[in-house]
């Protein structure tokens, strides 16, 4: 397999590292709500395409808190691989989970984690050093303790052969062709909920151009304009 080969649902797996509240509190490289939006969008994308997802956590009870409920709602039956090491590659459970997926040809490992400069970097470098896995770092579903910390860590990983990506890039690479109707509607649902202006544009095109009904359940009536003072003038 080569890094010039695009991501597909069949050659990929996802690992979510330490998306826990206390870890997010320290993030300064990206708006935290945007960060959560992006990683949840990425998680939903993996679910739609049947991409195996490993969720690993660090010091849940002692420090970091529980994985975001929005991620757990996407994968309600997924085991949570608890660690003590900041480097996920130091935990045998994590290695075994990734190896199981890699044995099925899923050697492209997509990563979203906190923090970029610690847990992401040490995992990515260690895993790439010890295996033939290709690591794809989702920059906007990860965060560091400062803009510099995030950016320099991304630079360091890129120089070592790690591939930088965005979460929406991953989603659309997995979809690839809009003729794939079995995932089309689900992808559009993710886009409308998590893709900002792109999602707003999809809603606009559906309702205003294609005349589809609004996806809102709003049942209130629309009241016509009444210029202020019109009633008084008529009297």
C-alpha cells in the first residue's frame, strides 16, 4: 500500500485518542466547540462507512474525565482502551486492536487525538517506526496547548512521513463518488450537521433549488410582513 493511494472504507481504520474533557480544557490551538464538532463528525463518518474505530483513554477516573458522550453515542458498544502512558503505542491493547484491523488490509490509520504535541506525536512516530502502517493525522480533529505546539508538532510529524488531513477531507475521500447512493444520504446528514457553511449550502440547495421540504419539524405558521404604523395610518 502507498500513501499515494487514497483512503477508502476498506483500507482505513480510525483511532480516537483521549478526547476527554480535562484534555480539551488545555487546548488552545482551536476553538474547543469546533474541535468537538469535528471529531464527532469524523466518528459519525467512520460509522457510516463501517470503518473500525479504536477509542483509547488515559487516566479517566484520576484526571481526564470520560470520553465525550457524543462520541460514545456513535459507538455505544465500543470498548474503551484505558492507558497510563501518554503514548498509546505503549499499551498492548491498542497495538492488538490496530493489528487486528491491519490484518484485514486496513493499514491506513486515521488519527484524531489530544494533545497534538504529546499523545498524537508520540503515538504516530512510535507506530510508524515499529510497523508498516501509514498514519493520517486529522489536524482539525486534534488540538494542542497552543497554536505553536499544534503546528510545530504537525510539522514534525509531516517531516517524518505522517500525512496531515482534515476531518471533512477524510469523509469525502471515503465517499469518493456521489453515485454511491447507499451512503449518500448519511453523508449529507453529517455534512448538514457538522460542516458549517457547506452544510448550510446543502440545506439551501435542497429546499430552495430542488424544492425539498425543510428537515425541520417546525409547524408554526409564517406571518406575512406588516409595516409598522400601517394600522394607525389606516385609522
